[in-house]
């Protein structure tokens, strides 16, 4: 019985890790898209009411660890290159 319980726990942990990996990929894609959007944004063309939101997004992106932002940009560039 204890062996079966251990197998169930391992299975649950694998499922949780897989879910977290998938969520990370989704967050990287979103972050990369936001970074590309901000980089290409013409702040002079923004409606006045959106400056605060754009600045907040820009600050959030700047606060990310460099490696995470690099991963996010690579993910978006790869998807743009393949046309997905």
C-alpha cells in the first residue's frame, strides 16, 4: 500500500510540474509580446489616459530578471519567425 501511495504522490507532482511549465510558457509568451509591444510603441500617439498603464507595463518589464526577459523575447521571436 505505501508503494502505491508514493506512486500517486509522484504522479501528482509530475502533473503539477507539467502544469507549472505550461503556465510559465504562457507567461513568457505574454511577457515577450508585451515587451515587443512597448518597444514598438509610439508614446506620442498614445491617448492621454493610457500613459499610466503603458508606464506601469514598462516598469514591470524592466523589473524582470534579465534572463526571464530574454527567454520571453526569444519565445516571441521564435513564434514570429514561424508565423504562429
